């Protein structure tokens, strides 16, 4: 499967919400989309392109904005596809993928607590890796790695 | 009878690590489960942002401590793609050899721990005895038993010693016989069958929906193995079969893992033969200086060099002993990776715990969870 | 018939015979000094040990009285049967398991892992301790019966190790519970763990009550 194949299927479904499909080494392609069309894209990728297996959801903090990326695998094409969308840092939320791929559940919980990206309509958005009530989002660039003594104070009183 | 929640963990013989399985039970029947993770969350993804590319390898060994070399391989593949570096062929064969030996080591560790849970004590002693032979082999060229720090961006740290091929063949011959013994101990025991058959069933559709990979997926009859489907390193050049079973239960997972070890031996015989006859460099040439020389750690002055290097994004997927592991490395033109994200196979396998535990008895939980082979270091990262 | 007469003759007292040592040490049964005869008992083989120790104890009790013997006995039996808590934190737990495997066989030192903290008297902190597990570690420590000991196995438990700068890691388990023996290594080899356990035995032997 090539980036052109992805465009051909996805462009009619998403319209202007599809920002482009780029080539990516070792993958079918990298699909950039607007977050408004997230659910449509997930359904199209799973049902029409047969990427039935969602492997990974992650977030990147680019300081001015944040990026959410999804990696899915197709058993028929034997390829991965990378889906990514940008969300503004002040209003970082995107529709959950766990309605389409149940495997997104824990990955989104992790992304929510570490990169501070909220997933709307997530069935169970709780802390997974950090303790309940942990007030920080460690994978943000603004969260600096401290010397242990400073950090002790910071983490102990959460 | 009234329902209640009980905690199995974080200190519990079943857990094989540091996590908590909260179980809602009615008498003996499991009604609901809720795994509670994060007790071993060490912030590896965050620390990696503060380290040089080769320094992250140190953390990779500790990410999955029973399959360190497989995780090194995963990270190095993604980094090389992000940094636009191609390793020499011999290094790729050495990495494959490492990964397959690591698969055997990891599966033997699983065998020792899992069969011990069922109540057979002897396999633990047999397993640890044979795993030590594999670790001795690693020790001969990395110097460590578990945390190797062996692979580097652009190759591997040092070449194999001249005695390696003979030693490796001896270990492989020994293990071939021992695996027969393992099967006799387990499959010939009625205790094993009573505690494992038809337990923890997870069908192929559920596996795919919940992101379950590795031996659990293959035990449900899905023939997916990244070494075949998306060959990395030189897996396209070796001949092996994908181990598949169709029971989707604990016994099927046992059969898949045992067959995988036999297939690993088959791969290793080929790679060891290749390594014997193809000497050559094990590090890529023309590496940027800050990546360090092959035999020395990164030089201090290398830290200070401002480099002008192409940006890039690397993605790699490796069939780790536990399943499909993935790494996503963002290179923004500095000495440190901008963002490293890992996908742990057991993370997904445990997230589906509700699917394969609900409806069984409390006493069935240890064999079922043992067949998942949890390694919490890579789940929590 | 020479062999028969030799067998019937009483054995010559050897310098390693505990009975002799115990009879010689009249002022011993205070805790610190009483340790000496018991070291001698340890050096015997099992089949010699049982009659020798029985005889030695009987004579010692007759001589010194029961009360003065309890502490040394307690010390001696405690340090030779250290039961660690069976739990695995991180990487070192695998080496901890290897120490109980066929090659190292930690059980020959009387070290038997117990799954309940109430049966354990030694906590081997074998891995990275995070803040999330910290209060659970303290609970486990408090559940263990006195006297209890802690071994910090590996660099993570000693001082945070390679994860010292991480936001979620306790930089050393001695911030949470008192530690008796630190073992360096990342992870320490099983030999190092056994050495640490033997060091702890020595520590208990020299302990002032």
C-alpha cells in the first residue's frame, strides 16, 4: 500500500479535514488530519483500509502545539500506517479512538497523564502509570528533570 | 454470596513483577478485573530526552530486563532510521543472533516462572540451569549477564570472540535435548493439563481488537510474526516457521512458546554459520564524532560539538519475545532524541485482562497470568 | 580385632569438638562472647551436628542456666535461617531468582523466600523503588515480625541508579526503611547477593543486644 492508495480512499471521506498523506520509510504512509474528523478517519482506516489492529497511541509536545499520533497495522497489507494530528497546547483534546479500536484505551490514558492531551468520550480516563491525583505531566517540555532532592519534595506531596 | 474486591499484588506470588490485579469475586468466580499499573514507572521516556542516543541503550536493558537485547535492537533500529545511518551486514547478523538467544533466554525464564506457579518445582531448577548457559554466552561478548549495553547506533560495540561459534553450537545442541525434556515434564503431567487446558481463552477477534500480540495472538491461530511479515535486520535471509496453535488457551500459549524456542535454534544455526564465514566491520563508517568510537564511550569533547545533522523521525517494530514492540524516535538535530515513545506488547496484553480472566476461578488466575508472561519493566517503562 | 577395640575406645577430644570449647568458656553466655562456641558448631557437618549440639547444649544449660542461653540461641538460629520476602521489584528480581536456581542455590544458606511478609524476616529490595510503591513497601516492612533486616540490592535500591534523575523514583530505599546491607551492581550478580546475605549474617552475629 502506497501513500496514493491511502489518499484515494481517505480523501472522499474526509474532504478538507485530510491535510495530506506523506511517505514514511517502512510504513504505508503518514496521514495528517484535522482533529474534527478523527472518528471518521479512524472508521475509514479500520473498515475501508482494513487496519484492524491499533498498536500505539502517543503524544509529542512541540511547545507551541502538541501532536497525537496513532500507529495501526493491517494484516492483509502487512504494513503499518501512521496517523497524526496537531492540537493546540491551550486546548489539547481529541476524540477517543477506543470506540473504534478498544486497544486504544490504555494508550490514551497514558498519553493523557503524561502529555496532557484529553481524549473526549474516553470510557475510563484515570491515572495509569502515575499515582492518583498526580498533578504534573512529565512528558511536557516544560517539566524539567530535577536533582533528586528537589524532586523528592515535588513528588512526595501530590 | 456477597461480592468483593480483592487485591492480588503488588506483592503477590502471582504477579511476577510489581503490579496489582484488582479482582471482583463472588465466591470463587471472577466477575471483573482491573489491573493497576505504574508501580515500576521509572520515566524512561523522559530520561531519554536528556541522554545521548547511545546512552539511551543503557535504559533499554532495564526497560525489559528479561529481553534486554531485543529492546536494544528495537531502539537502535528506530534511532538509525531517525539519524539516517545504515549498519554493516555483520552487525545486523550479530543483532539477530543476540535477539534469538534473548528470545530463548526470555522464554526459558517464562517457563521457569510459569510452571512453578502451576505447582511443578523441578522445571524452575531446570529452566534456570539452562538459562544460565545462554547468559554465559552473552557474558562472553558483552561482559554482563542481564544488562548488556551492547548495541550502538551504527552497529554493535565489539565483535564476537573467536570461540563464540563453537560455544554457541554447544549450547544449541544442549538446549535441543533439554526442550524435549521440558515437554515431557509438562505435557506428560496430568496436573499441568488440569490447570491449563481451556483456561484464559482469548479468540483471534478479541486479540486483534484489544491489540494483543506475540505468543498470545499466535496461540489463537493468527499467523503474524514481524520477523516474517515485516522483516527487519536480515530476517528475510533466514529460514524459519512461525509457531502457531489454535487452542487460544494457556496450553496453546505454552506450545507456541516452546515451538518458538525450537525455531530460534533453527535461526541461530543459520546465523552462527554465517558469522563464522563472514568476518567484517561491526560498526558503520563515517559516524558523526559525537556518536562515539566503537570501543570507547562517548568522548567528553563530543558533548560540546554543535552538529549540523539532518532531522528525522524513526519508527521500528520488533518481534520481541513477548510480542510486537515498537519505538518512535524523533530527531530534532540535537545530540538528544527529542521524543522517544515505546510500545510495549505486554502493556496491550495486560490491558485486555478483562477479556481472558472474567468467568474463571480465582485459582485459575496464576496460570492464566503466567501464560501472559508479564514483564512489568516494559509495561510501566 | 584391632579395629573393634579402636571403635569401642572413646574418641580423642579434638580442638574442633564443641563440647570441649563450651566447657572451656566459662564466662561466655553473654551475647557478644557467646557467639564464639556457636561458630564452632556451624563448622560441623550435619550428622555430627545433631549429637554434638545436643550434648553441648545440655551441658551448657546445666552449667549456666536456661535464661542466659536464649539470646545466643536466638541469634544463631535467626542468622542461619534468613527468610527473605518473595517479591520482585525490577531487574534485580531476575538475579534474585537466579540465585535460587540450580547454579547458585541460595537455599543452602538457609535462605528460603516466603510469600507472606509475616513469615519473612529479611526484605531484599531488588529493584527500583518508585514513589507510587513507597507506602506499600513501608506497609510490607511494618508487617514483618521483629527482628527484621533489609538488604538494598543493586544501585537503584541503594541510590536510584540510572533512574536517579527520574521524577518518579525514590533515590535510595534508605529514605523509606532502615537498610542493613547495600549491594552494588546493576544488577549485582547472584554471587554478590549471596555475599550480601553472608555479610548480613556476620552483622547479626556481631550484633549487640
